[in-house]
């Protein structure tokens, strides 16, 4: 019995030593992480910076502090981008341009500073950061991308009561402040109507307009089955109970800005068409799109609601009055705005060259073909030319 007890004690001591050694190794690993030796993924998200500020307290010898243990748990549960986005990654402050009547507009620039000027009109809900996806292509192709936040979105102060036809005046004044004469416009999704408004209101300055998976005129449309179900509901609610919709924007804003953890993303992607899911499965693309979306809420719920409400109003000009050359891109598999809507718009534009792309949807077209879209816009000559 005594020998058996001694044997059991020896086994327990051996197991205890092995557990201590294992725990020590884990703690040393966590300590190394806490000392700032980041993974490659985190370093790519925040170059030159640790994803967690170094602790002001000296670490416990041989083990990590509870702070680093918690961080490691979050890494395993939600993935490294969760911490980098929620704690350390902040969108860089934009440039501001002062306009008349005390108004200001925020904007970001991408691409070649000395390149051909292209004013980018972001979608909805989106912000100037959406144009960041064009940076690499713009550098290679020699384009200077100027991406403003619309009033009430991102860093741009709200402009109560504005309409779509106010956009050309604002854009022209901004171009004056930046020393631009003529320029090209590129609008994606909800930015399509703004690109077309610029072409209509500034025909002497807009050389070419390119609209990608553009939102169509909605105010007079009764048949909405070609719209995404969420868009149908938003349009119906805005028409019937706008105050309720505004209240809902305020209610969902805190939740809408929460970064989705990694384990939720497969479920999110299953709800999308195959082309969209394949595009957004790329982690870098997903992170860029989320930061862009989250930035759109910066100006507050009223700002984003007001920007969206404009899509339910009459545009203020007929499409057949646009004389500037328009390149219209649309994915045949688009579920947000069905391809039939884009064909209707193309038929009304007198100087339009449509490009309907097979096997592409809404986001996939704008993201996967962004280089071709930009190259096509830059290759087109003056709007007065019938052939680009």
C-alpha cells in the first residue's frame, strides 16, 4: 500500500510538473505577444504598431498579465481583425475644404497626386473610404481620385434640406477650391445618381461620367420587385412613415457600428449571391468594406438617414437632358438593383455606352472589375466626342 501510494504521488508530481511546463510555455507565448511581437496579419492591418498598447505595469515573471490572456481569447474567438479594427484602427482624418456660406466638405485623395482628376461619388451607406479600393489601380493608371463625404456623412457637416440637384453646385465649388478645371466623375451604387447629377449640372466641366451598379430613379416607381427586399422595405417605409424610419436609424446605429466577428461571417456570406460571397470572403476586402460602412455613420443617424432619403425623392432632372458621355456598368446577377433597371436607364441616356457584365452581381462588379472600370473611364475622350 505504501509503495502504491508513493507511486501515485510520483505520477501526480510528474503530471503536475508537465502541466507547469506547458502553462509556462503558453504564458511565455502570451508574454511575447504582449511585448509587441505581432502576427503578420495584425502588422498588415496596423503597420509599425502593436495591436495593443504596452502595459504600464511590469509583467509577472514567467506569465502574461490577465490583459494579454483576455486579448488572446478574443483573438481566438473573433479573429485578429476584431481588435485591430475596434481598438487601434481608426480611419485617418480627411482633408477639409471651406466652401461659401460657411459650409465645409471632407474628402480623401488616392492614387497619383499629379494624375488625371477623377471625383468619386460613394454609395450608400458608404463614405469617402470606399474609394480606397481604387488606390493601387489609380497609382498605376495615373489617376488622382478625389473622394468627398457627402453632407451628413462621415466628416462632412450636414446640409439640411439638400436635394440631388444641389450636388453639382457643391462639386463645382469644391473643384474651384482644389484648382480643378475639367474632371471625370465615377459613381458606384448610391453614388450613381450623384455622378449623373454632376454630368447634368456641370456639362462644361465633366468630361466623362461612369456609373457602376447605379441606383435608378425611385420616386415615381410603383413596381419595386426589381429592388433588393431591404430596399423595398426602406422605400415603402420612407413613403408612408418617414418619422418611424428616422427613429429606427437612431435605434440601430450603436449595433450597426459593431464589427462582426469571424464566426459570424460565413453565415453572412451565405445570404449573398455566389459572386458576392466569393468577393467578400477575402479578409482584406471585407475589412475595407466594413470600415467604409462604419465611417458612414460617423456624422450621426440623422446624417445617414437624410442622405438615404434623397433616393426616394425626384431627381430634379430627366436623364435625356444629360449630354455628357456616360459609361454604364451593371452586373447581370445584381440583386440590389436588377439589370432591367439599368437597361431602362441606358435607354434614356442619349450618349450612353452600357456594359452589362455576365456572372457579376452588385459588389462583385465594383470590386473585382475596379481596375478595368477606372482604365475605361480614363481612356474615354471629351464628352463632346460621340466615340470614346
